[in-house]
C-alpha cells in the first residue's frame, strides 16, 4: 500500500458561524464551510434554488426546434452513450419527449463496433433504423466532437441537435443547435452538469416552450419524477458535485427514499441488495451505476436503457437481473485481468518511476479502464491498460493522479511522435487512446518521460484531506445517519476525520479485513479497515469515516478506516 500524507482542511470560521446561525447542525456547518459553502442560501436543495433552464446557452433555441419538430410530426432518434450517464440521459429524453407528443426512438453505439459518439458509422445505423430513417438526431452525453458524424447526417438528410457536457475542440460541429455548458460563450454557472443533467434542462425548456405555444390544457407533464434518473447518471459519471448538481442529486435521492422511482431503478436496488428508503449517493455510484455500466462494457447498453424505460415492474426485474449477471461476469473478468497485470508488473515489466503501463493481447477492451483505475490506486501514479482490438491496434484506457493532466500527457506524446498514437481523447483524470501495436514498447518510455516533464516530479505521494478531529459528542448514530443523508462525491468529498487511538484488540475477518476495537479518551469504538490485512501498532493515527453498522437488528456506530499511521 502507498503511504499517504494526511492534511487537514482549513476551518472557515466565519462561514461556519453563518451556517450555524441559520440553524444548520454544527458539524454539518463545519464540513460545508470547509467545502466552500459560505452562504446559507447555497445550502438550499429545493427545486426553487435550481439554476433556471433559460441560463443554459441555446437551450431555448433548441427547445423551439424540438417544438417545431413535434408539431410537424417529425421522427426523432436519440443517439446515446454506452455508459450510465448516457443510458439515464437517453431514458430522460425518451420519457419526456414522448409525454410531450414526440415520435422518438433511440440508438446506442456499440463500444467495439462503432466506438464512442455520433460517428459516420452510427449515422449509417440511424439511416437503417428499424423504425425508418429519422428526420432529427438528438445526441445525449456525446456529439460535441462529432464533426464528421454531423456532416454525414446532414448529407443523409437528417438534422442534428447536440446535447453534451464534454469539453469541445477548436471546431464545433455544424448542428442545428448545441446545448453544452462548456461550449464557448456559455455563461451557465454550473459547468459540471452531467449529460443527463443537460438533457433534463433541455426537456424543461421544451415544456416551457410548448406552454407558451398553448400545447397543453394545463401546465404540461411533470418532469420532476425523472429526478431519480438525473441523480443516478450524475453520480455515476463522477462529475463535480457543485451546488446545482447536489440539488439535482438530492431531489432524486429524496424521491427514492419516498419509494417514488422508475421501476427499473427500483429493480436495480433490488438486485444490488440495497434499500431505496436509505438511498445514498454511494449506492448510486457503487451499486446501481456499475450494473448499468457493465452492459456497455461487455454487451449492449440498449438493455440498460430498456430497463430504465419500462413501466412494467416484472420486465424491469427481469432486465435488472440480466444486468446483474453481466456485472458479475464483468467482476470476474476484471479480477482475472488485475491479477495478470500485477503479475506482469511484479515479474516481467516493472512500473516506471512516474507511470505504469500494462498490455495483454487477450484482455477485454471494455474492462481495461477498471484495471487502470486499480493500478493507479495501488501505485499512485498515472496508469494505462491496453488490449488488442479486432483491427489489430491497441486500445488503451487510463486513469491519473491529481498532479497529472492525462490528456495533456497524451497530447505531448502525440506531438513528439506523430503517428504513434492513432487517436486519443479524455480529460485530466481519465483518457482513452488507440496505439500502433509495434510502437507499444517505445510508447511506454515516452509516456513516462512526458508525465515527468509536465508534472516536474518523478514520484507522486497521495494526499488524504481530512476534516480534523471528530468531537466526541458527535460520535453518535444520529450524526452518522445525518452524514449519510447528505450528498457527497466528486468535488464535495465525504467527510474523513483524523484522530489518534489506542488499539485494544484487532483481528482479521475473512483473511482480508482488519476489525479493530479502539479507545480514545474514555470512549471505545468498533472500527473496520476493509481490504487491509496488516496488523497495526498499539497507538495509531487513523483517517476514518463515521458509519452505521447494522447487524442482527442492532445498529451501532462504526468507524470505517481509510488510512492509518503509527502515532
């Protein structure tokens, strides 16, 4: 295990006091202030606090185009991505558009056949769609880089509306409209909307446009019942949970806890063995999201979309069971690939000082990103894992550490060695590429050199930010439940506390988890360190989360250890 440095977040006393004065729990006030909330109004999670759809550039123009298309009875086709964000975005689009009178179907590209986004190959599939060639394509969670695909669609007699959240290149596609908070000139305050958030905003704008046109006898269909899908896609895509995204996720979780959700979402909770009334962002990111993502990694994400679209609970259960089985298969494939990767790095090709790359011709292309993620966590350096594709090139997926912008590293290698990298894309923490197989050995060295050049260092040390000591009076079941109810995630991390303990007793569970009995002052605690088997000294400094442990009907406080150091 890589040894981490523990540092405490700064106490923003003035902000904390303002939040406390507004009636917010003292511990929450401290945690929120440390994460940048300085105004009680920014802590509001009701729909009224949501940034209005009209603030999203081109949302109203795109809504007018969609309203025209509905009035003209044009056939629409949603082109989705093959991950959880894409699947939930697709489901939001179809559910909302159909309620508002649209004739619409969907298409999900195949990760292995057509690749990501609206490519010319996907346009060919759209033209040959069983429901007939559509008049209008609507991309969700993709399209901002699909210049060739949009041109191909227009040549085939189809117009395109793009909804996306990824960073654009220097040139934008010639679409009818582009709705993307990250496109040039967009002043939308929340730049971190997921793809599902963008299409949700567009559907709100469309309903408002249809209201203005007198299309409804009342205010039109409700769309807040899609909040469970918006929350699931937002959390699963690991976008930054700024105030607006936290609001969207909070609304979705509230509906789940009240038992109001799509049958497919309920079925995913069932197969994951999770209870919706206690739903947390952790459930969405680590239980439901992976089961949807597995379909896109190993099979066809259309199954995931159909699961989220059906209103029949029995159909939803059957499809969720299929998704669960695919996820079990994904786990087995990932475990085997990880073991092979660690074996190679131990005996054949050790990791470079600043990076780690692994390749096996028989690995599954859809799982290499998960292997790279585990390697990054284990070695704490940028990691790439490669598999051979059917066309003979290598397809790689990478994950990075905060100090290294992974896409910039690949860009530098590509410029220094033209032709070595055939294609690449991504962002700071994750990226993908295709590589000439014969160039792999040279690439490994050049990638490591580029990492060192751009970062200015040869080695990286993980840093765990903590919220300092947890006051003894807050180590209670009520406080643990209060923390569980909040929305934590990317950019708004769950609280991790830091204290020194005496270990009264320790033992191994299942030969892999360290069960601890601790003492601090006069208080004693149960604690567990998952996937850590090495015993600890009598006095330790621990970074930990406060959790509830339910066992045989009894609920008690448990500390979940994230890291430990000798005191």
